[in-house]
C-alpha cells in the first residue's frame, strides 16, 4: 500500500475515532442533551487548537467532511415522509423566503457598517442565509472569488453555525416551542444541514423531521439564488461566465430515500439500522469539520466578517423564532 493511500485511511480513521468518542460522551448525563454530533464538532475543534494535525491526513479528513456527510444525509432520508413537505404548505414556503431575505440583508448591512470586503460579505451572507459551506462554494464559483476569501467565509459560517447549534440545544428547554416547532425554528435559521441535524437530534425524531423539512426548503433555493447572484455580480461580463452552478446533488439522494420510505419500502428495523449508520457517518463529518476550522484565519483576516455574520445570525435567529412562535 502506497503512502498516499495510507495517509488517506489515517485521516478517515481520525474522524472515526472522534465519532466513537462523541458517541460515548453523548451517553453521559448533561452531555446527552448536547448530542453526539455537536460533541464531535467540539472534539475536532479542540484537537485543531491543541495539536498540529499532519497535512498528510487532509485528504482523508476532507473525504469525511464532504463525502461521508453527504452519504449520511442521504441515508437520513429513509426516516422522512415526503408528504410532510407538501403538508408544510404556504407557511413553509413563506417562512423560508422570509428567513433567507432577513439573513442576507442583515449580514450585508452589518458587513457594510464594519467595512468588510464586498466579496467576503456576499459569501458569508449567502452561507448564513441558505446552506452554509455549500452555498459559499456555489456563490464563489459564480463570482470567481479568491480561494482565501472562500476559505475564510466557510470558516466563519462553520464556527458560528457550531456556536448557534450549541446555543439552540442549551436553550430548547426554556423555549415555548413544541418539538416540531423547534425543528422548524432550527431548520429555518441554522447554517449547515449538519448543524440542523445536530441541533435537533437530541430532541427526537419529530424535531429532526421538522428541521430537515425546513432546511431542505432553504437548500432547494440555492440554484436560483446562485444564478441570480452570478448575473448581478457579473453584470458587466459575458453571461457565459456565470452560468456554471454548483448544486448539492446529494439532496436528490435524500429525496429518493424519502420517496422510498413514503411508499413503505423500508421496515422499522431497516430504518433504525440506516439511521445508526447515518449518524456514524455524520459524526465523522462533524469531527472533520471541527478539524478544518482555522481560528487563526478568522482572527487575522475574518474578524470583521465574523462579527457581521454573528450579528446577522442573531437577527435571523430572533426573527425565525418569532415567525414560528406567532404562527404555531
């Protein structure tokens, strides 16, 4: 076996160890409320801060963060009934568009006050409003953003998404929301799909399903928004320069699994088995995400963007909460 493949396996193995520890820690009192996925992110970030992770392991860590996350999310579709999306009706569509607009405008507003670079502010605004890193990458392709700005935006969104995930899980007992309403709140306001899953998992399948429905509705807005942003940002360039759109195709797999479940093709035992595998894969992805959050980059080059995104996220969380609370 060559060294490249060995290092790749080593990187994946590191994320598997993090997932195993997060699973065990989540069994402990108090930590069980935080949940396995959030703990995995925290372990990854702690390791990133305390030790120097060998660069040679990056390929395996990146694989866990990108590929295994998508595989886990696809498998989670086996627990979701697609009819629930239809039953969300006008409220889900209206609240989705409202949350996206509020988040985008709020982040851009605070970024302008703090004199954040325009490209950086646009990327963090889209990441906050739509679906985290996937949105940042999609928009970065559209506007041909520099890799450094793309990486900084992803780091900002990942760190703040983690912070709000922990905050949400801690505040749930104090919020006047049912599990379904909490799921809609989390799915409508948190940054990454993984953050949404992590924040809703400790409170049962009812919360997870509602959260995924709300988040899925936001993710599906990525393509039209990316195309519009590309056209606007490159209005003085040729149209052909902004027609390539990155779409998270794993969502199709998630929907297909949901459709199969809707038609009753999975037994309860099978769904339980698939869910166990899904959470293992997503825990590995969360550990990898934590390992890739560079605090140094945020401090040196993304400080203003961080605070703009923080204030914008607070506005989104408050607005998202009242939308769900007032409409039940």
